[in-house]
């Protein structure tokens, strides 16, 4: 389904941030919204009671809850047109500083949780022969930063999954877009969404330490307007031909362009060696 026809949205992490604003904007224009969070009461507290709203309990780490939520969505609204895989959180610290448990925990939500929800919703979209999956990544999922290596790696995983899903699902009438926001003025840099590694190693003071300072200073002073991001997702949902990647924010655009130029230059510098590894032609 494309255009401005009424859509059914399924949004994870919908009690705050991008998820809440997207749900709010979709409801305001008359769409139907399945808004999920670990505590569904936090969704209704954020969005209010609404005839077009179904607030559901969903811890994305629990696949059985994802399946149940998808079933309840279809029972209530008959279909799912747009899946927004938004639930996730950040981990700030050097790669060496991140413990196995901290790494595992962020992957459980940001990667395995996304997979749980996708596996639950995609059968619905395949039966329909239509749908749009929006996987919320980050500028850090395209170009990594000191201090964000582990978090960025979860978003790099989301990028790779999204590229493959786009190829697999296009013949079935389903679009996939990985959305790459830059720094937006949400609560992402608060302790509610960002976990710092327990260990801090002095050797990283000039790299990760400076990033910690930057994150503290940038909190609620980020350049991106989250309401405009929510509006952008609505426009994306209405697109007849959506992009596989959508960069949102001037900082993301600048970072992506810089990385693309750096990768091209590095490949050119090392092109002779890169091309030397094929079998020699007889």
C-alpha cells in the first residue's frame, strides 16, 4: 500500500522518542497505530486513549511476545502496512571497555530484537503482498565513531540485514528502508536510553573520554528536530518507491559524504594491491 490511504503502523519503542512522535503524527492524520513498549501503560500515558490506537506489551527480546503482538494487531486492524523497528538503546565506551555482558545485552535488543519482530510481522506482509519495513539505524551504522564501536556495530548489522531484506522482499511487494538519523534532540543521550560501560581505561581519555564529554554537552542540544524526523517517516511511508537508505539530518549527510570520499580515496591508493589477488590469467 502506497500513497495517502489509511495505513496500519506497527511501531516498537513507541512510548518515547522517535517511536512516540511517529505514532502521534500517524494518529493525527487518521492512520491506525499499533504502538508497543515493555509497559503498554507508558504508551497510553504518552499518546492518550484513541480509537485508532492499540497499545501492546512487547519486549522485543522475547520472540513469543512479538508473535503475539503481531497476531493482536491483525485481529484488531486486519493488516500491518508499516513496521517501524525503532526499539533500541546506546552503549558508550571503548570496544575494549565493553564487557561481554554489556555487548550481549545491546545486541539482544538492537539486533536480535529487530529480528524477532521482523519474523513476526513479515508473514503478515507476505500474505498481503504489500508492506514497508523501516529499520531505524543511525549515522553510526554507516560511519563509526570512537566510543560508539559496539553500539555502531549493532547498527552496522541492521544495515546489512536491511540491504538483504530489501532484495529478498522486493519481489513480494514489500519495501525495506534503513533510516540513518544523526543527532536529534531526543532523550537518546539520557541514561534512560544510553548506557555507559562500567569499565573506563585511562589510555582512552583522549578519544573515548572526549566523546563522553561531547555526549554530555550535546544532550538536548542536538541539531536534529525529532518532530521533523517523524514527519519524514510519514512521507517515506507514502512513497511509491522508497530508498533502501534514508539519511536524516545535515550531520548524517555530511558524515556519509565524507566517508564515501575517504573510502574511495583509500581504495584508489591501494587499488594495485587490491586487484593483484585474483588468479593470473593464462
